[in-house]
């Protein structure tokens, strides 16, 4: 039986995922898919960069000639600037995923966007320009966070194909790929991870 504190946390987490995350949450700020008329999909990766995961992923994508979008945690960018530079040089999009990957930044009222700005600064110092795409940690987006991001010129990216590749114990890769394939439609944005958040 769960301790009342753990049960309350679990219930709050479920409510937050339902109300604040794609495909239903985010107060209309999310772009959860591209045009449904084009046979294209977007591969997106959260929580990196990390070694060796991101390195191996970039190697594989390079061999296949595939490009993706990496939503990078600012603190991880300070640890692995070489991987951020490599992503950008190899033609991938580098997006902002907050500085420390904490949900609380999005939940705070007011105009404090330090979690956005710090990560933006770290990434822009490496690639020479500001990232224009943002994905909130855990996908939790409040209306006031959406406003903060649009005021800063960000496009907020959600997803319509959610994988459980982040789960511990690790899920079977073949099963993850097959479920993602079944759920994918024209214009889908697929969510994967290239490491654990800090």
C-alpha cells in the first residue's frame, strides 16, 4: 500500500500529465504535429546531451542520413558542449529544454523565466544563435509559461507519438519501435530521449 504522501504525488503527477501535457494540455500553445497531408515525420530527442547515448545516436543518424531535433537541457550543454556543436554542425535542430529539467519553473506564476534564459544562454554560446524551439520538461506547460515562451519568440513543440524509452527498467527496443510505428501518421512528432535529465 502506498504512503499517503506518495499517493498524493502520484495523483498530482497524473493530473499534471493530463492537463498540462500533449496532446490535450498546454492551453493551445503546443504544436503537436506537422501537416497531415505530407508524408513526413519529426524525430525529437529530449534530456541530452549525454555520453555515450547522444554520440551513438548521432553516429547512427549520420549513417542513415536522418536529421532530428534535440531538446537539450542547459546544464547538460555545459558538460557536453562538443555534442551540442556536433548536433548543430551535422544539421540537426537544437532546441531548449530548460536549464535543470524541473517542472517547477513552468508552474511558477509571474514572469520569471530564468530556467528558459539560462539554458538559452548556454546553447547560444555554443552554436552562435538562440534556439527557437522549446519543449517543457515532462511536457508540462501552464498558460503563463506558454506566454513567457511566446514573448521570447519560441515555438513550443509537443508530440503525438509518445514512447516509453525513458522507463526503468529499460523497455524492449523492438517493442518501442513497433508501437511508435503503429502510432505514427503523416506529420507526426515522435518523442524519444537521448539520456536522463540532470
